[in-house]
């Protein structure tokens, strides 16, 4: 089981403080969708290479479990479809338009859905 080392930076003492560690399975079972969205948002907002991170995550999922690729695919498609919205910020226009295409393809059957395994 993989562990995440928790730490924070104390600006008063200018030191990184260890808060212990927790295994990924415990986190996965404890968080709700809102918290997962916050984790993804904060993780993506801390990089300028979202595509590379996506490639690395996809590769790790494919390598780590022989049947989870289908669940991950289903999860991502469902999440992407939710991006179809009015975009108050023009930087989101392409994402919303792309998500709308995927949503239409799922509805008309031209994009394959993963059956439940």
C-alpha cells in the first residue's frame, strides 16, 4: 500500500513540519466527491503541465490493476460530460465545446462506453 507523507510549512519558524503519513487506501475510502474535486483542482492548479500529468496518471492506472482501466475511462467520461456549461471565462470555452462533442457521441453511440465488468 502506498503512503502519502503529510507535511506543512511553518512560515514563523521557516521549517517544513512533518504531520505523519497516511496510506492512499485510507484517503480513498474517506473522501467524498467534493474533496476529490478539490484535490484534483489543487493538484492541477500547481502545474503548467496538465497533459503530462494526465498521461502519467493514465499510465499508472493501466499498469496498476488489470481491470481498472474501464472504470477509470467511465469515471473520466462522466466527469468530462459535466464540463458542458456556460463558460464565464473564455479560457474554458474549448473545454466546454469538446465536452459537448463527447456528450453527443456518448448519446448517439459513436463513442464506446465501458460495460460493467
